[in-house]
């Protein structure tokens, strides 16, 4: 996958991609039941109904921040209601088009994410010398037995809705 053009202009973002066998993920969720779901998702995510894609999306975020840092929990990433900023939607649209071309799957689902805890600290190290609140956004799609997810992590500087500083 080539990098989206918006990355070529120097915006500080971290990107992760995950492709997983949807049946394998469904079997794991079935074996683990509520314990598996509670381990991976927060109550807010369960209310939003994103638990089916949580593992793959959070794997994208883990890749974006450089792996599972000491102190990591699956709750370091939490889906939030509301749409991401316009610039993140454009970035995700462009990157999703590349993934669609590669996989044949449309990435039609999406959400904004809070990034907190150990993963927020790991992201800040990689996005240095940025300051602000770390945020994320993700897109995903399912089909042909696969779940394809894409996530970006960035520093959200309040007061600048068009682009991070």
C-alpha cells in the first residue's frame, strides 16, 4: 500500500492496518463469551456496538503506536460517538481506497477513538515533540471471510479543527 498523499505533506500521524480471518475471530469470541468481550471492549464501546470489530481495530492501533508498551490494556483505545475531524476523514478515505483496491473489501464502518494510558504515552514518544491529547480514528470492513481494519493515531490540538499543529 502506498502512503496517502496527505501524509506526504508532513502531518504527524501513525498508521496501522490489520487483516484477520473473521471466522477465527468469531470462534475466539464464541469461546471467550462475555469475558472475552469485557476484556477487549469498554462499556461505552459495547453501547456503540463495535465489539465485533474491536480486536482487529485495536490491533491496528497497537501497530500504529509501535507495539504493546509496558502497562498496556485493551482499554487504552476506546471508540467514541461522533465523527472524526474532517482532515482525518480525508486521510482515512484515501487510505481505505488503497486497502479496498488491495483487498476488494469496502471499509464502510468507522469511529473516532480516545487513546489513553500506556498507549497514549507510546504515541507521544513517536509523535514527539508534539503536545496535546492523543486521539485516533479507524475504518473497517468485512467480507469474503476477512475483517480489514485501518487506524490512525495523531495529536489532537483543540482549537485547530482543520489539521493538527
